[in-house]
C-alpha cells in the first residue's frame, strides 16, 4: 500500500518570535524579518522547522494504483492533527509514501513538529525503506522527474499543464495564511485534497509512461482520478 499525502501549514509565529528575539512586531513584519534571516531561497519561503501544521490529507492506494480510502484533518490543535496522522499511518505495516517535495518539506516538518510536541512517530517513517534516498517505497515526484537533482525540479502545477490536466493550486503560498486568518480551515483541507489528487494523477501518468502499469489499467484508473479531481475543483 502507498500513502499519497500533502500537508498545509502556516508560519509558527510564537517560535519565530523566540528565534528572532522579536516579541512585539506584527505578524507580517515578523515574516519579512524571518524571510530575510532564516531562508536560503529566493522565494522567502521558510524552512520546515518554522511551520505549524494546520491540515493534512492522505489517499491510500494499492501497489497497482487503485485508490482505497481518503483520510484527512484540519484544525488549530496541531498535536491532535499529528495523532490522527500517525494513527492513519498505522493502518498498514509496510506502507510506502508518494508525494511532491515531501522529502524536502513535509517529512522534515512532521519530524520537527513531533519533536516540538514530544511525540513518537510511527517506526516505519524511520525505516531504511523510507529513509533511503533512492527508495522505491518513498516516492518524491521532484526526485523522480529531476533524476535526483541532476535536472531541475518541476513544480506540481507545471506537471499538470504538461499532461493537460490543470491544477488550480489556489491555496498555495500566502493564500493559506489568509484563509487561516479568515477561519476557513475546511477550505484549506479542500485545497490540500486537490494537491493530493494532483499528485496521484501525475504519479499514475508516470507509472504508465515508464511501463509499470498496462494501458488498460491506466485508462481506467486515470479516468476515475480525473473525474474525482474535477469534482474537487468544482466544489470550490
């Protein structure tokens, strides 16, 4: 079984105030200071240590690509969100992971936040099958398409354009923080679900392209996946 997943976050402002020793600045001013001092990229996007999880969505799929069950969470109690995520991951013993930039962001984030709350993660997440860079049980689409950094890393929405399946990505970047401030947590989870389905669709196409699944199996699964993605996008 594979767990296709994505996590949505906002900056951990309390932690940022401690790190920057700035307890009085407005949140937006604090973000500007943090992006100048704590980031090593042009986007100003903070490293995973400085984020607070507010939603996650996962889709269980069989090794053949057939989807089995969708699970998810949103809320302000991050510890409860981690409890539910870890409980979901314990559904299967030897699960694999599928994600887009999960190695670079989502998985480190989960580890940092578990440490923050003094929690123990599922042992599987530390297993060699998951930790090994070239593991076939931990599939990061950014690694797969860039040949592990030999080429440039593709954006998920650009992969969608490439295969003719537009991903709206409405909730990316600072829009998530805006939705959080507007108390639109269910909306955040909805966009997280779209990212998961987009990841699943791209993974399916990759599996077919590389000959891992037959044309008949791909056509059936892809048709259903696209229909579900359209349904999610139509619910906005």
